[in-house]
């Protein structure tokens, strides 16, 4: 969780330019071209769920996917280089933030289209079922995605074919700049899943221990052949929709309440209550910060991709003509 928070803080600063504790130059130029979709405040969901995933399990993510990718085991240095658009990025600088992927750890990709990861996850899970074994696919999506067609299609296909997929609704209560609740009919993700005979489990998405317990039970059921399950984790997006969005459309009182419910604050308090020392906490924070500092520096020093690389790893229709 600390690694994810440090990564997001550094990425946010890199997209805004200026002097930074993470080592950007003081020329005022952003080191990440374009805004980023940050998962600050949602760390407990990614960490609690992905703690149960193996390297041979698949994962699909959203446009807000840095935390999921890190929790699945991706290298933060290669991820930061990808955000910078550098040749050493995990996708050679082609994907950037919204399309980051790392097949070496089973992370099939973030996705700039809301709900588009759902059918990809179901396809991956269907392939896993055909191959045999007990590997699963984990599919993260936001609360706004349940109002789009792929949600229904994916859950229906997963249920009728009893596929090994864990759907995780990361409910941060905002769809871009619009509150989700007034735009969602009925009782939300869990009710819709149950209507398709997909068992759903609600959980406090800001309590990493609760997420870990709930996800562990569901993953075990799926590996045992139960078919799909849905975890509905309620959390909050502490930042705006993108890294340069001040989010003035939100009620300040709502944001203040969310800051008091910060999942990192909860996790540290739980650790202390279990006998963990203050020095251990400070050490973990320092290690995470130093790791990301090094990732930012390496990304800044890394070379740009060769222009010819733009024409590699691109699908062609076979027509022989590029447009």
C-alpha cells in the first residue's frame, strides 16, 4: 500500500512539473505528457485482493490501474518509465498510463474505455478453463462500469460457462466528475450480480484486512471450481478524476470525511494495535519513498524510443498499406 501511494504521489508530481521531492527538475516542465488517473485512496482494494493472486493468474484493470499493476508484481521502475514514454518502459513507451500492461506477471492491461476490461477478463478466464488447472482471472472495474453494456455481457457469459473469474467492483462513488449514485438505478453492483446468479460479497474497501479476508474466501471458491464471484469494495478516490483536476465539484465535507477514512491510516493503526513498532512503519515508508525516487530518476535518465519502434508490435490487417 505504501509503494502504491508513493508511486501515485510521484506520478502526480511528474505530470504537473516543477520542483519535486521525487527529483524532477525545476524547469517547470511535466515529465509525464498528459494527465494521469490516480488510485490514491484505493490502495487497500488492490493490495488486499492481489495478495491472493499467483503469477499465473491473469488481471485486467481500468484507466486507474497503477495500483493494481503494482500489486500484481510489476516493476515500479519499468512502470514509471512507461508513464514517461521511455524505451525502458514495460511497453516500450507505447502504452503510457492508461494502457500499461505486463504480461510477465499476468497483468493483461489497463484500459482507457470504461468497462472494456470486463469482456477481456472473461475471454482470459474462458481460456484458462479450457486449458485446465486452477488459475483464475481477476477483473477490476469501477462503479461507473456497471451502467455500461459490457458489465451485463461479461457476467452473463462468465455465469453460464462457470468461468474462473473474480469480478472486483472498486466503488469509489464517482464516475469521472459525476457522483455515481444518482446515475445508477437499483441497488448497485451486488444486486445486479446476484440477478445473474453471480454471488456477491460487499466489503469495506478501505479496510485492507477485511478486503484480504473476503477476497481470500472468494479466490479459494473460484479455484475449487465454483464459477464467478463478485467482490463489491466501497472506497473513495481522494484525488480528482485526473492528476490536474482540483475536483471542486465535490463537497469539501465529503472529502474531509474521506481523508479521515484513509486506508493507509487504518492499515498503520491496525499494525500498531497488533504490536508493530513505530520504527517499522517509518522504515517501510522510507523504503517505499526511496524505491520510487529511484524509479523516477531512472525514468528521467532513460532514452526515448527509436522512431522506428512505432512500427513494431502493431497489428496489420494484411492489406499492406499503412495509413
